[in-house]
């Protein structure tokens, strides 16, 4: 994503807030890892945007790449005691839904 169009810190803030709302009591223990994973997802979304502008990635490839990022985050969340698959998926979905419109509009694909 061209950095002049998107405030990366604002994206992260929105994603962290949405994640915190789902994880509530577990947030204290998970927040450092969640923040790192969400930063990675944002970085990868930036890379997808650049590759799209360069014509080096298709929409299908971009969606697969995002799926890999989501699965990685889910696996990490599941490693914490008390986090089940439904909570992990709700957390990821909440984080991505918080930035869905901004990302999709910026990239130009319905990626999220």
C-alpha cells in the first residue's frame, strides 16, 4: 500500500482494538504476540499492494497469501492456553474486518 494513502499506525490500532475486544481476559498475555502478528499481516498487505501495482501478483494469489497469514496467526493464537479455534478465528476476523474497507479500496480488490 502506498504509505501516503494509508496510515499504517491507524490500521494497527484498529486491528489491535478489534482483537482485544474478542480476547478480553486473555489479552494481557497475548497482546505482544498479537501485535507482532498483526504488524506482519499489515506488512504483507503492503507487499501485496506493491506487487499488484507492478503486475506481479494476481487477485487469486493475493487471497492465497492472505490465507496463509491468517492461518499462521490462528496457529499462534491456538498455542495459548484457553484459546480455542472459534476464538482464534473470531479474533482474526474482527481484526481484518476493522480494516476491510480501507484495505480493499486501497488495493482495488475484494481481498478481505
